[in-house]
């Protein structure tokens, strides 16, 4: 009897089908949870460029250094992926109001994707979140709730208000669809690198959803026989001002205790308690990756370094370059490594950080 690997054949058919599809994240629709193509509001999310920055690999002393530039997504961050998917599913489920706690960027993305279908979006953000985020949310017609505290406090506010008013709570990892959207980051990297991933991928983790998403994406591609070669080492970076995942990794813990007095210029990384901590830690360990914290001073320097090379990076995105430098120094990256930095967002909304990078000359 001949034994066919049907799942493998499925992967091959999928690969061939991709050739004729639109360059956005919905090209992976068979592996996404949205049931009807008509539920999707596409504003051009996904299929972001991945490129080598001239001179940077040599400066670092690695074989290749790639930047996956998520800053060109609608609203300027990779949050567009989760929002596009989450909003499409909310529409399919007949939900009229969604609420979420956000450091700023997720709220902006959900507000943007809710706007074309007139879904009411309620966004709770720390009062010291970037003003640009707050204004953009209003521009898209969202209801903004200022919370005196951190994102975890905003989470509690959303939970209470959602229960009281019947809103759908779409905060990080409270609904299953956001991570499915972020998974497309992993599909894209695999496809863009010809179904064989580089040696290491550095990701700036807040809640870590993007990292869990990539891990999940690659497991799915493997299951259908589409991904060759070894797993890339998944590397997490955080700011020294809020590094619960890094500390937990270093201590060999399976969960990350909350980080007291979280403070960093990279607002997206200011998540003192990550709901998916155990998954992030497992992803790092299973892929033989690592974790490293970097000070805000080096994050801002890296932002300047990328800017001078033509790459607009948010502090979160720039943290990956600062991390790469540290990891090269301590030997966790070698001169033969091919490395990908996930630039999760552009510098667009970060006036405060940009002002530090570019002091006015007298
Ligand atoms: C939200 C965010 C992050 C962190 O993403 P998680 O999925 O919470 O780990 C990183 N960078 C930027 C620009 C963000 O907006």
C-alpha cells in the first residue's frame, strides 16, 4: 500500500495558491479564523518589507542583519494585524462594542479597524500614554478612557466597564483572535525567507503576543510540511525598566512575577504582568533562544542609529538592535548568524523619544 503524506500535499497546494494572492496578511486565510472573506476590512495590513540595512551586519559582526519593518502597517505598528483579525471576527459574531486596555498602539489600531464598519471601540489607556495615540484614537471616532495607572490598571477598568455595559473585552489574550492575526508575522517571515528561517529572531516583548504568534505560525507551517530547516532561536528583549519576562527566563521560572514600578520610554514594553508569560518562556526555551534587557539609554541610541540609516523605528523596535549588540558582546550571537530584528512600529507616534534622539543644536 502506498502511503501518501496528505498533510504534506496540503502544504504544497497552499504554497502554490499563495503565488496569485494579494500582498496582505489575508493571503494566509486558510490558517486564519475569519469565516467569510466579506467580513474583512483590509487597509493594507501585513506583507511588510524585510530588508538588510547596509553596513549594520558588519558593525555588529554577524553574517546578515535583517529588519522586518512593521512600521509601514496602517497606524504604524504591527498591532494592525491583531486588530484587523479581531475586528473582522467581532463583526462576524455580531458584536457592537469592543473595549480594550492598551499602552496606546493597540487602541489606535482597533479604533482604526473598527471605524469603517462603525463598530464602537472603547479604549482605556494609562494617562501618560503618548498623546499622539490618544488623538489618533479620537480621529477614528473611538471612546478614550484615561486611566491613572499602568496598563494592568487599565485592564481592570475595562473588565469592570465591559461587564457592566455588555462590551466585548478584547484586551490582550482575553479573546483568541488578536494572536491569530499576529501569527501572520510568522507566516510572512517564513514565506519571505523561502520557507527556511534565519538563525535568530529578536522580538521586543510587552505581553509577548507577537512572539507567541510567530511560534504558533511556524508550528502550523511545519505541520503542513511547508517549513524546512531548524527553528530560529526566539530572542526576547525588554527594557531594564520593565523586564519581567527576561528576569523570569534568567531565573529559570515558568511564569513571570509582576514587575514593580515599571517605567520605560518604550510604552509598548511597559507590561508589568504578561498574561501569556508561560507561553513566551516556553517558546524561548524550546527554540534554544534567550532573553536580554537593555537600558532606555541604549534603546534611544539604537533609535538614532537606525534613523541615520533610513529606518524609522519606535523605541520598542530599536530595542531589538540594542539587544543584538549586547548579545553579540556576550556571545549569544555569533559571526555566522543570520539575524532578524522585528521593528514592531515606526517612530511616528514617539515625539518624546525622537526629541531625545535629536537634541536641538544651539
Ligand atoms: C504592543 C507593542 C509591542 C509589544 O507587543 P506584545 O505583543 O505585547 O509583546 C512592541 N512594539 C510595539 C511598537 C507595540 O506597539
